[in-house]
């Protein structure tokens, strides 16, 4: 973020809990940019006030954890089949065939596509593309060359990686590698980023 005197708490939610915590399906957000006020109404103002009045960052993190735990205990859950497909996409670093995922669930490709999109917010193929990109971004931020990252992350070649990085970030792989925010996802994907950058 750019600017002076900006303080914020960033929360990255797994797609498996986003619908539960947000109280709205990611598909309903339709890739729009919304403020928390748009999603949670008056509760967002109360949360903001509590965070502003917290005496320390530790207190802010504790408030955030408590809020997420409370909201995570309510609301709809994703189907077990959708969760299994998500876990498989992540485990295979986005390199799994969607037809194979449909066969594993016992659903038709069309049903998988519809249920996954309605509950996660994007179709499975797009989710796989994002997971693959996330891994590539972490590896670029760790200092690996674009050529190596393209090969290790399943891109056809370096120019394919370049196009994907541009599409997701409007940055080149070199610019992305120099962006410290690209590696922050290691917190959200605890246990994965460190092991994969070695």
C-alpha cells in the first residue's frame, strides 16, 4: 500500500471458508471490489472502531482471530466434494486435469463446474490456474529465475509464465520478484511456501 499513516489488518481467507466467514458466496461478489461495509454493513464499522481502539498490534490480531473464529462457526459450508477438489488442486499445485477431478467426485464435469463456482467463486480450472500462479509468484519472490519457475510450475515456457504474471498482476516476472508483498502469501499458506522455495 502507498500513502502516509496507513495502518491495516490484511486477512487472506481460504476459499473453503470465505463463504462462511464473509456470509456471502464469493460467486455473488462477481470479482467486484467491495468494502467490508458493503458485505457486513454496520458490523464493519464496529469492527473498525474496535481495531482502531486496540492498544497494540497483538490486541488487533487477537480481535481479528476472535472475529474470524466467531464468523467461521456460522454460515454455510462448502460441499465435501468441493473441498476435496480444492485440496487436490492445491496438492497438485494447480496441475491436475479437471476431468480427473470430476471423475473422482462421481459428478459430471458440468455439475462439478457449477457447484465449485457457486461455492468457491471461480470454476475449478480458474482455481487451478490461480494456485499455479500463486506457487510461481512465491518462487519468483524467493529469487528463482523466471526460466526455472516456468519449468517447475508447469508453464509451457517462460513467455507463458510472463503472460500469466501480466494477466494477474500487470507486472512482469522481474517486477513481481522485487515486490515484497508477493511472498506474504506464505503466511496464508503456512507450511507450503517455505518448503517449496527450498
